[in-house]
C-alpha cells in the first residue's frame, strides 16, 4: 500500500502536539490523517474512521490510561505506534504484550514520524503473519490428533490396519469433497454418540 493512501488516525489530547504529528505525516507524504483529541469513546471512533494505522501520543500517561490503550491495541488489530514522554519497564513489557507495534519513549519528534510509522507497519505485518502461522500450526495439530483418533476407531471397529483406516478416511474425504480432518471429526463425533466410552 502506498504511503499516501494510508488512512492514519492520530490520538492526542494535546492539540499542539497533534498538529506537529500531523505536519510530520503530511511532510512524509501521508494525506489521509484524522486527529482525535478526546480518548473517550475512542473504540467507536476507530470503527467509524477505520484507519490503516493508529498513532497514539500520550504525554504522561497514568497506569489506567496505558491499560486502556493496551486493551484498545489488542482489540483493533491494526499497527499502533505509541509515543510516551517517559515510561517504566513494566509499561514497555505490557505494550509489547498488547501488540503495540512501536512503543517510543522520549516523546515525538517530527522528523522521526515517518521512520517510526514504517517500522510500526512492518512489525505489525510480521506479528500478524506469526500469529496466523501459529493458528495454522495449532489447527493442523488438532486435525492430526482427530485423524489419529478416527483411525483408531476404524481399526478397532472394522479390524483395519492403520494404513487401510487412513486410506478409507482419505477416500471418503475425496468422494465428499471435504478435508480428511472434517471426515475424521464427523466419525469421532458419531462414535462418541454411539459409544460415549469412545472419548
């Protein structure tokens, strides 16, 4: 996505700093910049604006405010660059855990906006890819487990070898144009209904 086509939401209660950020972003070629100065009801505003990237600038955030922003970060699933004037180790760790893409301590300088924004986007993309891969791996592992259980049921109920049981699952899946794991899950569910001791 080209820089100029990114929709950027800037959240900053301080109007002067917000305009400095906006100037830095426009200078870097970003035309779609929306400023929000009130954090109340921010989740609804984000849904309305639907930004590609969120920049949050907090002067001296207290614990509650940081926690709210971290919850927001978990919920919106978008790259977030968060600037704070000072921070402690616990807040930094909490920011990373919440999935904040760039957590910058020592405030904001106009000339750094573009670099930090680029970094936030690339970190977010890497984080999203890892999360997706982890989800796929979990799903694949769960699929394998259920296939093994289904093979066990077929081997026991039909006296088949492991290879023949897998072959039958595979053939059924092909005939029904479904995934083997789906067929296996149906078989395991059915066996559980017929014989609750199967689980």
